[in-house]
C-alpha cells in the first residue's frame, strides 16, 4: 500500500437508510400486497335452480345426473320430486310452496322450474297460467319426458304413443323399468338440445310444442349458467 493512503471499507460508505425511508418502503410493500388482494376477482355464488318434477324417478334421476355431468360452477339444480300424481297444476302449486318456504328461511332460489308432461292432462292450461303468474318456468314435454330422453340416442321425430315411448327408451338402453340407466349418455345432451330446438323453434317456458317436443333445453341453458 502506498505511504499515506488510507484503506477504506466500502461498506462503511453505504448510504444509510433512515427511519422514515424504511417506513415508506414498508408502506409501499404493504400497499402493493393489499392492491394485489383487492385485484383478485370475487367468485360469484352459483345460481340456485329449484327443479320440481312431476315424475318421482326418471326425471329427478336425469336432472341429478346432468348436474354431475355438467359440473357447472355458475349454477346448480336442486331437484324436488312431488308425489301428486299426474297433475301439472298441483306440481306448479307445490313449486310455489317450496319456493316461498326457502325464501322465508333465507335460502331463496334464483330460478324455479317445473317439469311436466302433456300426456292428456286436463289441468295443463291452468298450470301454464299459474306458472306465468308466479314467474315459474314450466317446461313441457309432449307427449312425455321419454321423448326428451329418446333424443340422447337417436334423431328421430316420429310421434309415438305412451306405451311405444316406454318400449323404445328401454330398447335403446336409456331406461330400465322406471330407473334411468347407469350408462345413460349424458354426453349427448347437446345433440338432444339441437333436435328439440329444430322440432320447436319457438320454444319457450309454458309453451306446448308439437308431438314430439320438449322444452328441456331451457333447463340445460340455466344449468350452464346461460
């Protein structure tokens, strides 16, 4: 080392961080973290759909199975079969009761749907009128729900009797007895929707389409959060 030169420690000349600077730097870090948390989108709660069915086996099994297949994060269907016989008006009345009970318990539904058949029901017109008054989506299958199930397996549109429909969906492996097949082709639901909309282009809740027809695509849309 040359005579007279003083060795200096570079660390000794590092600019000191004063207390206020440390506080400001910490505040910026905290504020940034808070902004990051605030910037995260909040997940909206899934829409709750009340589905009241006239049938106590096939229809609820189908809706529950479709719920599992679709796994929609935007909506979930809660199925309530009602044992009122084949009476569309009583189905709608029960739907009103269940909707009001849920609302009183702070568990209200975002949408209410009833599934009914035509099947020569005498109270169908009254059911349509009540559903419209109560803002309930009445989805009608003509001649009956099995017409909708059929379109998951074939795109045929011939009008069949009730007994013929039962025989057909059994032969197609869709139903066994009154139970939905465990291998039901839920993956064909969009094909079924396509057929149903082609048959009834004016499809709407409370609308009775031609034979065969079904308004089930409206429920499929709701369950997808559409």
